[in-house]
C-alpha cells in the first residue's frame, strides 16, 4: 500500500499525489495545489494548532486517548515511583538515564550554580511588597540574561551546557527569593548539603534555625510533583520556548517568555485558579450548584479538561496518591473533600462525559502545595520550576534540528482591500 494520498482539486479537476509520513502530510506539499500560476498555493488554516505538528521530537510521548505519558520512553508512573527530580531532569535533557558518575557530576554542577549574583537581590528588592511571585520569577529570569552575555552563543555546546546548569540551579533560588520578598522575610541562601528539593524548601521556609531540616515526606512529595511537571511535549509554554528560541534569543529570555505563557490561567496558572475556585465553592453541598453554573456556560471547571488528554491525566492519578501521603503528615485539608466531590459529580455528568473532560495535573497539585504551606500565588512558580528542564531540552532539540526555521505562521487576511487615505477633515 503506497504511503500517499491522492487529492483531486475540484476547482481545476487536477490530481495530486502527496506523501504521508507517520500519519502526516507535509503542509508545504499542499502549495503545489494552485488554481493559476499566480495562486500562492493551498494552505491550511489551524487556529490553536489543533491538527498541526510544528516539530519532530524525541523527548516526550503522550497518548491522550489512553492517558499515557513517557519521558524518553520511560512511563511517568515508573519515574514518579523510582526516580528523583534531578535524575529525571537529566533524562529529559540528555535522553538517557545517567550513570552513577554522570548523576554525581550533574548533581554537583546544579548544586554549585544555585547562588544568584548579589545584584539580583537588589533587583528583586525593587518589586512592590505584593508583587505576584510569578511576575517576579519571569522578570528575574529575563534579567539573568544581562549577567551572562555569553548565553547568546547558542550554537556553542559548552555555553549551552553552562546556561542549562545555571537555569536549572537558579530557578529555585529565584522562586525562593520571590516568595521571601512577598512575605517580607530576609532571603535564605542555598544550602549545598541538601538535595535539590530539600534546598528549595530551605530557601522558602528557613527561619532562625542554624540548619534547616526538610521533612523527608514533603521533600519526596515535592520531588515527585517536579518529576510530573518536567516536560509535556508541545504545550503553549514549550511552543513559546521553541518560538522565541527560533529567533536565536538567549535561553534566559526564552525561558522568561515560556514562563510568561505558563502563567496564564488556562495553562500553568490553572493550579492557582483551582484553589480560588474551591475556596469560592466553600462546601461540598455547593458542588452541584457550581457544576450547574459551569454547564450553563458561567465559567469553567478549573483543573479539568486538556487539549491532548481525552482520558484521565496520568499525572493527576499520581498526584491524588501523593496527596494522601502528604495529608497523613499535615492533616486532611477540607478542600480535598470539595475537590473529590467535584470530581465524582463531574465524572458522572453527561456534559463532562460527552466533552471528555477529566481532572488534569492542576486539579490536585494545588491542594498538596497548600497542605505543604505554599501560598496560592506560588503554585504557578512551582510549575515553572519543575518545567525548566523540559523547556531547555525542547529548546536545544529545536535549535539543533536542521528542519527548524524561525517560527512564522501564515495568516488568512480578512481585512479591508486597498483604499485611498481620507484626510481628517473629510472623515465622517
Ligand atoms: N470546564 C467546562 N467546560 C470545558 C472545560 C472546563 N474546564 N474545558 C473544556 N470545556 C468545554 C468547552 O467549553 C468546549 O465546549 P463546547 O465544545 O461545547 O463549546 C469543549 O469543552 C472543548 O473545549 P476547548 O476550550 O475548545 O478545548 P481546548 O483543547 O482548546 O482547551 C483547556 C483545553 C485545558 C484550555 C480547557 O480544557 C480549559 O480551559 N480547562 C480549564 C483550565 C485548566 O485546567 N488548564 C490546565 C490544563 S493542564 C496543565 C497544562 O499542561 O497546561
């Protein structure tokens, strides 16, 4: 059976044979389909990239119908159970699980790039006391570009490696400083004796004790949450990372842009919105009324639905289990009962069934973060921290891909035709 499709253009009666690779046609192959010599050729119109692949990738595999997520071939369930965040970050970035020596080297480099230039502190000091920590994170990551001008050498492998260490290592420090600024506490510096996640908790929650001791249950739960967020193929923030990267901007500016996309309530900002929604509902008994409002088109059920998953998001399943482990330590947050009731009713409801709307990663993550003591505003920041290796892996893959070009979608112009300028005095 030939791997082609035959297209008959009913406008001209002409026939075209177009190759099919992996279930896709190359959009530029459609350009040969013309009604005249002057015709630019057939294009495809696809707002929101509903059916368009913009790249090939070897990093993350998702089967949305079956609820499968794998990084570099490894199922997310296995990584969440057996791996650590730093090891998974290495896997996502470099394609293979590290050997002992590689992991030691990677951990050493991440641990030893976590300190921020002191001027960054002054920069963060300049933000208003109630600045959203996600806005601080986005701006501060972009500001790092001013400290590391060699980052512009994006085709220098050594420089790319250095910026990768710095970005993965400094994101928790920036996040920690942003949080401490928002609560008026002195910044807590990194502690190299702690794990990546333990140190992050230290930079957030250290008080007057000489040495901060992270709780191992919370440390592991946060590590698992970061593993679950490490990459998610071509979501909007990754698409922005690749898009900005395609103009050869440096990785700090590209990560800042990706984080800005992540901040939106339809993407990584959804975890914050879920908590606001649960607080607004206030009690289990009010859930049916809230669901009725959503069905009537008055807002969305935040933390539900996904462009790709038309089944239970595998990350949400793992998070639900992790939540129970955290609650054993912290006590059960009453919001979990509202969330469980929302999920129960939604999964039985015709509207949610027919629209294939299931809980996504953001539905339960916020409740765990809250139980761990994070303020709601920090939730998207935690998502950004976890996603940084994914953005960097996708950026590197993209700039080294000979098929990639500067991102430049076409448009379908539907505005006015050419017309003569009307002087102000003659306008109606
Ligand atoms: N609550 C109620 N209805 C919904 C929801 C929802 N959460 N999500 C989608 N729908 C409906 C939507 O109204 C539409 O209905 P109809 O066809 O009758 O007009 C249909 O389902 C398809 O929705 P869509 O907006 O066209 O789907 P999309 O693929 O463009 O959007 C989404 C995906 C995630 C933006 C959307 O489901 C949503 O807004 N969810 C809530 C926000 C959220 O939880 N975002 C986090 C996503 S997971 C983390 C991440 O990776 O970003």
